[in-house]
């Protein structure tokens, strides 16, 4: 994100996540404030993944999407499915870090992977 206010908000979300843990209501509110910056910056992939993320958190009161794998290991191609006992902060923090530089080619690919995973999770549950 190029907008300084968006970056400041993104940093706040990450800081709150690390200091206060996973507080769904606060994360959702902050992501809803962040999304218009992605729309304004004409980044539809980022806007979509932000929306899907806060909808997922609103629906499930957690974040059940794992960090995308670099390359599938033979025999372990299945997507990682989170259990309620796992800590949702690590993957969400990683996703937030990708959002800071969505035009980076690798980040853009991983944002698409998160988008696909969020959509697939919603369809399966």
C-alpha cells in the first residue's frame, strides 16, 4: 500500500495483533477501515482479500487459513486445515505483511492464494 495512512493502519493492526492477541471485533473493524484504501489505490485483489478476510473473521470468530506453502511436498498436497486449537495470529500476521507491498510479484501471488483459500473455506463450511 502506498498511502501513508493505510500503512499506518496496517501497522496498527499488526501491532495490536501481537500485543493483544486475536481480538476478532477489533481486527474486523480495522480491516473494514483499511479496505477503502485498497479500492482507492485501484488494487482489486487486495481489496478482495481484505473483504474476504474480515468476512471470514466475522463468520468464524477466528482465522482458519494457513500460510501458503512455497511448493507442495510430494504426498502432502492437501491444504492445511486449521483446528480451533491452533493460534490464528501467525497466518493472519503473515497475510497483513503481504498487504503492505501488494505490488511485489510474490506478495501478489500469495495474496491470490489467500483469496482462493478464503473462498474455498467458505464454500466448504
